[in-house]
C-alpha cells in the first residue's frame, strides 16, 4: 500500500475518473478537428490553384480545360488526400504538437497526393481535357504552404492552451537522481510539452520527503497502484536511477497493458540534449550523438536569417561604423577595434570584433586592483568599471560597441541569435554542460540579452544558454531578435 503523503498539492492531483475522462475526450475532440480542417485547406489550395492557373490574365492557358471536370477532380481528391495524411500518421497524437516530423509528413503526404493525380491522368486520361502541369505545380506549392501554416497555427493554439493548464498530461518521474531532476527542470521550463510532473518514484529516498520541490510518491513496486490512484498517463523513467531488473519488471507490468505509457529518458540526459541519430549495425540499434545541435532544415533557416539581417545591416550601418571608429580614436589612444578571443562551435577559437570601450592597459589595471579582478572572475563583469572610456559608457549602454560582430556573423563564426560568447577561461563555469555549449555558435544577441544582460548572475546566464540550446527553434530566434530592440532601448543591465 502506498503511504499517504500529507501534502496539499497531492490532493489536487487525485482527480476523479470523471475529470480524467473529460480531459481525454477534450484532447480527442481537438485532434478529431484536424481531418476536417485539413479537408477545408486542401480544397482551398486546389481551388486557389485553379483560379491562379485558369482565371489569371497574366498566365494565359491555351489547352483544353473544363470547370466541371476540375470541380469533380478537386472534390474527389480531398478524401484521398486526407486518407494519405492518415497514412503518414498526421492524426496520431504522439506525432503532433512537437518537433518537425509533422511538417515533414505534410510535405511527403502532399507530394504523394500530387503523384496520385499524375497517376490518374495516365490511367484515365480524357483526350478532350488536359490536366495542366502548371495547375499541378501550383497546387503542390500552395497545399504545402497553406497546410503547413494551418498546422503551425493549430500547434500554437495548443501551446497557448497548455500554458493555461489545458491538454496537459499528468506524469511522474521514476528515478530521483540527477538525471531525473534534469528531466523535471526541462519539463518545467518547456511548458508547451504539456507535461505536469506531480512527483518522483524512487526506491531509495524516504517516502513523504521532497526531492527538489516535488514529493517522493512511492516505490517502483507500487507503480500500478499509483497509476490508478493519481490517474497517471505516462511514466517518465530515468534509467540511471534504476537497476536492470527494476526496468524489466516495469516493462512486464506496463509493456502491454498497465494503464500508463512508459517512456525512457536516454540515460545520460546531459549528452542527449544536443540531439541524436539512431542507426542500425548488425540488428543492434546504436545511438550517435550530434556534434552540432542545429542541423538540417533548422541550420538552413538559421543561416538564412543570419544573412538576411547581417548583410543588409552591415551595409546600412557602414556610415555609423565609420563615425564610431573615428570617435573611438579621438576619445582615447589605441585601436578602434578590439579583438576578443572567444570560443566558437566545436571549441574553435576566433576573434570577436568590438569597438574598443576600455583603455588599452585594461588588463594591467585589473592586475593592480585585486578587488576588481575578483569581481570580474566571479561575475564576468564589473558594474562600475573604471577602465571604461568616456565614449565606451555610451557605446555599451546602446550596444553599438557590438556592431562590428556583424562581420563575424557573415563569416560564419557567430549567429545573430545564440548563447553568450565566452572566453576559454569561462568554459569551466559551464561544468557538465561544456560539451552542449560547444554545439552552437555564440550569438550577437540571445536570451541573456533580453532577460537582464549583465544584471544576471553567472549561474543564470549558464541556465539561459542551456535553455536556448535545448529548446531552439527558428521562431524563438525571431522572437528574441524583436525583443532585443526593446532591451537595447531600455538599456537594462548594460554596463
């Protein structure tokens, strides 16, 4: 029997079966809307392609086409395409509301749907009616664009509802160790995942005790009863906290029918946050860790954003850069550009360009003042730094000193958005996350820039960097980029 835990939080999690069924029904109805919405947008795409191809005076058509034929073709294709979407698992919850598989499935499903039209034109061709190749290509492009936008919008609605407490899964983490806590922290920050972790299950820590801020609910031997008592939907297992026999027992209980889905963390959570590839060798599944966190289409979109911002920005800012360089030279002796040696992706070092904002003997000055050196080593910044020049205060306050880093972005050494750039000496402050930090390029701006900048403790800066790396999306980059303008105008934490 599981011991009762005198914690008011747990009472809220002992929901009745009626509430649980209502929640499940809601999410089923929500997913059930997708085929209806897809059918509407498929029809819209095909119809819009028809008007663009045959009713567009700038794109004349000289073949034979029949409006009734295309109407019948469109209405016949809608259920076929919806069926193809189902074959690509675009209506299964585990493939929705996260990751890029959903969007990849849309592209593949639309392409297969287009091939079905081509096949139809070969098998049942009417010599009096042509199926326009222009219409086919236009329909393909529109369908991919419109359906992807529709799914993207639908996903954002779900994320918003999850942040309001709806459509979330009640789960426990099996294994109260460092990996289990890391999983909980990730779920706590990534609210769009929809995971409500109500506690831990562990065979070593005392019942009624707290691990982090969550209670130890029970033992692995009582999991089946706990699933019923707390209406659990998933068990998130940290394998490093359990014995092999305990894992096998859990599979025997829940592998076929135990009332909850068992999901295993990959083990060394700190490594796997960079992403993995699963390959097969001699029927043995092998996991390869990614050397880069951002790959494939994500890397392409990120680089496209960098060029779209850095190249026009450099051209437009050229007169300003020249004026600032002259002002720096006139304000104090020394070069206009300061080269800071920092670490890039893969541990490669490079020179990050900045306008010089300090006196040329800044390092020697720091050695002569141990109290300032200690503050710098602890925080990476000195709040009232006497080494900063008169013009340097203004440049830092407005972040104009970082404009030369646009050249680093164009050269591929930095990103527009990314973690803070750090020196080799700072790497030790990242502890077990050092390898994660080396999988992405440092950014001209980032979460640290819009979350307090230099007012943050070093621990908070590391935490924000790791959050960005684990939860990267191109949309997050765009939001951070727009938020940066407000942070710069306010000047918060800039010194």
